[in-house]
């Protein structure tokens, strides 16, 4: 299996050389490294030329990351492809583990593993475990399809997965209109068809920057609210998925016989779109789910899915603490949900309340409680908070 590594870059010559160095120390070296220089003026071309053989340099004039990746893919020849960002590093066995995973699972379109965040010149010497904030949680213990888990939380940035060329060809090119979230879009397209092969090991060190990077600033404009901007990009992506993907694509489980199968799919779609702030589509899906739920009690699968409603990593503050979020709370409260479902919907909110109370952020705690009561009703909210505190309900 030939492996191609694609590396888009702009004005990061020193970091780029570190990333290439991590490739040259792989136990299973790549068969080709393709650098796409997106209009650098910092000596990137000269730095890459000095590396000698084994590295191909392509150049484009400020076309963006998606265009750079499409150009590199068209000029690559590997049976498998990995995209390495110019500021990230691969542990020495990353490519070896990806190749082994794909060879052992010939039906898998892609392989993926764990990653660890770091700051500064080099990653820490120890491998961190979740729930450390720099260790990414990969939900392999979640029985749902990989694509659904990714919809709720993009735990696979580009350099943490490797895809077969044939799978990328089927998925189609990176979206050149997308300014950000290109890798999220691509991994969703891959996982839509195939669950992939999991590498239960560290395959990526992802560098974190203390300040907003130049490339990010160019996309965001004057704002420094990086999290808010990412929420907006992801919302646009999921509005597109709402229009273009079928209900089957949001089906959470592989089992042909599901617990209230169609209802579960509508609930999963509603939760995913809600997390991504595509509220119009979310409430249409909630309407369909409510019709199918009828007068019965939700089952265990439905309650498990409902637990994720407020699990969004970005953007929950503008839902809970912004006055406009009250309208969303009112729309949630308008449904005559069973108490068990309301409790599940509020699960992550009550954990945030506990954290706010523990850190004595009383105003935040009060606002979280007000939102919980408004969205899910006083009975469900009281039962939820009593349960969180270890008080037996009567």
C-alpha cells in the first residue's frame, strides 16, 4: 500500500519543517510528501527545496485550503492518503498503525485514532488520557454509527485519519466554497458510507496556538471569537446536510430491528441539528418525532440520544445566557414531552450547573437553572437536579 501525505501551507516555514521532520521519523515512511504552498512569502519554497528528494512542492496563489487539497490529491499517487496540517506532528508509528489498520480491515474506507493537543515547540513526553483537556475523547464505546457520533462531536481532525484513495474519489473533492470545516465535511462524507477502522493509539499531536492565527484571522475578519465563528461554519454545513441527506443518513444504529426505528432516526436528526444550531431543521425533526412518539414512553435508545441535546462544545453560552436563547427554550417547552425525556434533554445542562456552583459562579448557576426550568419545566428540572445531587426521587 502506497501512502501519500498532503500538506497545505502558507507562511509557516519553520513549523512546516517540524511537521515534515515528524514524517521523516516514521517507522513506516510515506511514499510521497506533497506540499501545497498557498501563496507564502516567508521563504517556504526555499526551505522545502533545501530538503532534497522525497518532497514535491506545488504552488497556488491564495486559493484556500480546500483548493490546495484538491490540487494535491490530483497530483498524488498513493493508495491511501493522509492530510497533515503544517503545524501538527505525527508520533513515530502513526503511518504504520494506519496502514496496518486498513490492511487488516479491507472493507474499511478509512482508519482513525486518538489525538493529543499541545502548545509550544514540542509535545509533552507523556501520553495523556481522557478526561485530560488535551486528550481527545474518541467515543468507541458508543454503539451508534461513526457518522452520527461525528455529527455530534467532530473528534477527528484531518491528520487523525487516513483514507483510501478509492473512498476519497467516491466522496468527491473538498468543498472549495467552504472557508472552514472542510475536514469535518469530508470525514462526514466518508463515514456516511463506512464506519472506518479504529486505531486504539495516539496518531496525532495537534498544536494549539495561544493567539488567533493569521490564516484564521483572514477568514474571520476582525472578530476574535473563534469559537463563535466555527459554530457558524458548522451550522452552514449542517443546514446543507439537512437539505441533501436522507433520514437514513441520520439513522443512529446499524441494527435492522431498532427500537421504534423511524422515530429514533427523527430524534437523532433533531438532536444533531439542534447541537449544530440549525434550529429550523431541528424543530421540523422534533415535530416528526413527536408525532411518531404518540402516547408511548420513550425507550432506552431514545433517552440515550436525548442526553446529547445540550452537549455542544461550542455555542451553549449564547443559547443559555443570551436573551434570544429564551425563544429556543420556549420552543422546547411547547412540546408535551414525557418527564423521562425532559430529564434526558437537560442532562448536560445540570452538569454545567454543578460546575458553576462548585466554582461559586452563582450568577451563571442561576441563569442555567432559569433556562432549565423554562425549557424543560420545573418538575423535570427539579428531578434532574435532585438526581444529580444524589437525592432519591419520590
